[in-house]
């Protein structure tokens, strides 16, 4: 059984699920969340250990074992376990088998993508693997390892073999690897519950559909309604007008609107004067604002922070290097979710026009599953702004650089 708790940020999903676990303490639980602050690690307790002490949730991570090995040991022993998204997405067949054999119930706090463009392999490497007969491509694009020619292979490309054996590797466009989490990761659990918002726009929803995994929606009693929270947001969230210089960047030579300005690709190709113009707007709304009350985001490109350093004023470039502690850092990754660390921030600059990865979109489209790019973008935008003071239903000023993203939020607020 897969059920989706799709409720707006602040509705009380995490409080409900902790209470649900408490009422079903006779079951074994695997709780997966994006951040260590939620799941704990080492000697540090996360929120789940603090709020459910009698259930003794264990977090993988010891000085003598890798986290993956420790996770297997904890599963074998039947402990309640809390781990991060990153660790869960990297589990192997042995770990999946342990989840199945020990009757675990799975809770996923915020959606997992369950798919990625596997950038570890260059297109020429992929062509070479195929030419050597190490891999073959099925009609549906699935990559298969040749176990007859290379039955006990342990060489440089063993990671390709392992992904093929797990049934998780696919070819896109003739020379791009796409790694998809196999469905038995979810099938192994007795039940799976996903806590999220705007689920239908997520990559996980597309992954469930392409794997023919049925799911149902459930809205538990006691959660606050979306209408109630939206009414508060409308009063407390102050959308700032887009500056003329930033609007000008979103038009072409004929004065026509360009919908992909401020996308990942735009940042990769942007000229220095364009980045500086965008950064000037960020600087303007920071005037007379203390560092602790401000946060902003933009995409991190293939050369980390190269574009952002041009855009950012020298006074706060330390944010990009990670030299400031979280308490003072103003730059926050655009896909940050499920954390309350920045709830004191009353001013936000959102400089990203979000789109799903085009290779992943086309991959799913070829398999008959469409991803709604606008719902995907809206979900990420809402999640991000809820890291700030609006989460506590306090006043927050928001400047969204992209006209498309601003309109998506306005439509959502008025719907």
C-alpha cells in the first residue's frame, strides 16, 4: 500500500506521522527525511529521536562501519531506523531484501526523485561500452550487462554492471545514461507513506506511474486545511514588484517575453552584465536588512558558484563558499526542504526559473508519462519560501525575479 499525504506546508504532516508511529509502536519503522536535523546521526539526536524517545530510532553512522553497512546491521537487528534521502537512494539489493524480510513500514518525508541523469559516464564512455559488447540496449531503452562475455567482471565499469543487475540503468538519446531507482525499493516495505505537497508535479509521481505502482491520497483528521493556511499567507506574504531592469532581461530584441530567462540553462550562458544586473536587485532589497533576516537562491551550475560569484556582492560571497555558519548564511540551495533553520528570515529573493531536467522529461514522455513543468516549478517554489518567516505565519517580503514563477505563485494564491 502506498499512500500520499499531500498537504500544504504547515498543515501538521510531521506531527501527524509521529503520532501515527507512536500509535503503531508494535510495527518496525524506517523513516526517511532530507536532513540530519530530522533523523540524527552519531551522537546527535534528530527530531524523531527527541519526540519519540521510547521508540529508540537508530541513525546509521559509526566510526567502524560505513553508513550503508551500519544500515544493513540495524535492519537485520530489527531496530526502528531514521536515515537521510541520500542514504536511502543509494541502497542495494541486499538492503532491499532486509527491508522485506523484516516487515518494515516506510515513511518518506518529502518526495524522492527516484531518477537522475548519471553524469559519471561521458557519452564516449557509453559508446565504448556498447562497442565492446559489455552492454546492450533493449527496445525500451533499458541497459543490460552481457553476463556471458563478462560473467565475473570486477573492473573499472563495475558500477555499470551493478546498476544493470539492479534493473536501474536506461539509455537516453543514444549516449546518455539515466539511472532509475528500481520499484522493489518501495515494494519491499509493508506500507509506504509519503509526506509532501503538490505531489502530482513531482518526479516521484512520474516514477510511480512509469513503474505501475498504484497509490492513494489520504488527508488525516487534524491537519489544518489548505484554505485556512492560504488565507494567512495572502495576508502575510508581500510580493514585491519585479524591477524594470529584471523585466528587461526577460524580453528578446523584439521586446517579446522569453519564458526561460533565469532557468538553469540561462545562468550557464548568461553574460556578466546580465548577472550583475540581477545581483544589483538582490543588493537593493538587502539595504538596511540584517544578514540573519534575509535569504536568497539561484541555480548552482556545472561550475559551482561561477555565475553566482559574478552576481553576488563581495560582501556576502562567503555564503557561496560555505564559510558562514547556517545561522548567518543567506544563500540557500533552491531545493531545500523540510527544515526550520531559516524561519527567522523575513526577506526572500528567488532568482530561479525552475524546470525539470529535459532529459528526464523526455525519458518519461517516451514511456507514456507526462510531467507538468508548471506544477513541478510551483511545488519547489512553495517549499522554498516556506523555509522563511511565512512558515510561522509572520510577515515576509518576497521578490521573484522570473515573471513566469511569480505568475504561478499568484495563480496558486488566488485559486
